[in-house]
């Protein structure tokens, strides 16, 4: 102990933002109901469950190809040319990446939408079309958020299309952009950013064993309510945070309490087998092997960023010469 405190390290490698970013004095605690499943707030050990015939992990990756500035008279608009790819890892008889899709977009702030950009790659390569979109706010951060939102919407649409009665679909991230509320997709949140539990109930997270979960709680969101739960999918080293290996999951409340409980038990029993190790992934154990492998495959599908960047610059040089 140092100064009366147990000092621990964050489990993720330092080049990433920390896995645990909750603050004890955070005021932004969500409006939740902790009594929807049980009257007591204790760890839940799921009974034996039978996994469905197919499990999908849906995720996406994004990349800024070039930041741009659109200048006219005394106005400068911030924007970017970006690429993103979404897909899924299917776990059945074997694991394989399916449904890969690459999209490219030109995002500009200030509510101004440019024409699409058709960028021809060198040496007889294909033409890449960057579809034009706009965001209201005129800041570099807003343009990046526009790219992020486009990717998240595409992820949600893919997760919805894959969900059937005999499948289980995990969407990497919260269900913010999911509109089909009665489809039983599970949002998988690997970074703890927001406080969803009051101080005393949150202490249960530190004592969860691998393969245990919290009771379900109801998040009363303005858009749609969600059932949520925390589970530990892997254990950290003794010098790491007591929240190492803790993830939060959620699903729409529209599917009903019993279906949500079934998904909570199934995910708690299933996910530890996919938890990554520190020797293989710098965001272990939360960045699951099916997600890490999918991210690698999707980045490959987006193409060589240096080649694309040079093609963009050549395109802009051509526009300047034509003036």
C-alpha cells in the first residue's frame, strides 16, 4: 500500500486509452433500476447453458485517409476523407470472417456537402468513391465523429441482419445506433467509461469471479430502455486493477426480461473462452479473439493507406492545375 491506497495498473497497454476510466466522484450516473431481476444485489453464477448453432461478433474499424480544409471567401470548413470497414466473425464448426464491407466517405462540417470524390489508384488500380456527407458543427472533432457515426450505423445494420432465432449476435460497443429494438442483439462494451451503478452496488464488480455476472439492471434511456449486466471474462495480474476483465453488456428491454436473462447467462458462460491473453493482444482480456482477428482482416480490406493518401494528393494537384 502507498499512502493508505492499493496502487494498481490499468490492464491495457499504455498506447491505448485506459480500460477503466470511471471516477469515484462522477456525477453522470445513469438512471437505472437495480431490482428488475432480483431483490438482492449479489453475484450470479449461471447454470449450464447450451450455445446456439452460430455465434457472430460484429465490429468495425475506421481510418482517416486525409484531413481537408474547404476554403471560400472568409470561411474555412473542417473535414476529412475517411474509410471504414465492418464485418463479422462467425463461430460455428470453425471461426471465419464473413460479411466484410468497406465504405469511404468525405465528411465536411458546417452543414455543407461536397460532391463525391472519385479517386483513381495508380498503376491501373481501381477507382475509390468517397461519398459526401456533412455534419452541422464545424470542427475537426465533429468531422471525425461523423465518420465514427457512419461506421456505427453500418455495424448496427449488419448485426440486425445476422440475428435469427438460432444465432447469438454480439455487437462490439453499445447499442446506440440500433433501431430494431425487438431483435435480441447483445452490445459488448469493453471499456468502462460511464458509471451505471451507484457507489455501493458498483463494489460488487471488484469481487466477481470469471464466469459470474451482476444481476440485470434496467437503463432508462431517453431513446429506448436497455437491460444491462456486468461480467468478468478473464482475470488480471495481482498488480492490475480490480476491474481487469470486467465488461458491460446490454440488450433492448423490448425483448422481455426472460429473454434478456437468458442472453445474460449465455454470454457470461460463453465469453471467457474467447478472452484474449496479454501476450497476444494489448487490450487483453476484453478485446476478444474473434474481434481482434476481425479487426485485422478489416484493416487489410481497407487497402494501403499510403497508396490511397498519395492518390488523394494527386487528385487535388489535378484540380489545382485545371483552375
